[in-house]
C-alpha cells in the first residue's frame, strides 16, 4: 500500500501498489475525464506528479508521444491512465479546470 495525495484538494487515500493512478484519483472522489478509456489517446488525464516520481512506473513511448502533443507539459507531466502506483507516497496536482480554481 502507498499513500496518494491529490492537490489542490489535499485528499489523501491509500492505494495498492500496482494499481492505476487514474483509478485511485476516481476512488478518492475527484473528477477526472476519461475520454479514451485509458489508452493514452486523448490526454485528458494529464496531471503533474509533484512527489514520488521514482515510485511510479516509467513513461512508455505511447504516453510520451501523447504528451508531446499537449500544451503546458513539463518534466512533472504524466497521463494518469498510464501510471501504476509503487510503494512510496505520491502527490499529484490536477490541472486546469480539474483543480477547482
């Protein structure tokens, strides 16, 4: 198990190692679009991983290619549908309209 903290709401939940980040965000009651069914085709679940990047799965070429098409990408960018949780705590920041501001 590891802790997942979602900003800016500050919600923290326990998630199982190996579980999908998007599923964890939705289980915490946060809203996140899932337009492509988790296939890294739409980029709607783009977020920033603020802490714990070493604990999550590495970026795949498919995810990297999709991120190359999105405006506002940084070194902290990931697609929630493509990330599997590790055993260390992870903090993510929901972006834009998802941030509640």
